[in-house]
C-alpha cells in the first residue's frame, strides 16, 4: 500500500492523539527474539517475513532502541514502525 505524505502525517497525528501510556508492564518471554533499532543509521532488524495485515491473531514483535537520541528522552514519545 502506498500512502502519500499528507495521509501519512494525518495518520501519525491520529496515533499521537489516541495514545495513552500503558498501565501494565509486559514481560518479554526469554525465548522471544528482540530486534534492535539503530537510530543513528535508521536500520531496523526484523524477521525475514512479517505478515500481519488484517490478522487479528498476529504475534507480537519486540524491538529495543536507545532511550535517548539527539538530546531527547524517547520515553515520552511514541515509536511507530
């Protein structure tokens, strides 16, 4: 699906408006892979195949990235991939 820049920015704004911080913590199972996001190079590790469109029983993917980037605390932000 190709999204133009206006639609993309509108979608990101709607995500930000509807976001509320989680009130629970989720423990990542020890046997689950955690994929790294390198903010400097904008590289994201991921599995070879990701297919979740219209899949309500999709698996969770776990990502990790630095908390601070360019003098900003990312714990106050939303990370959207």
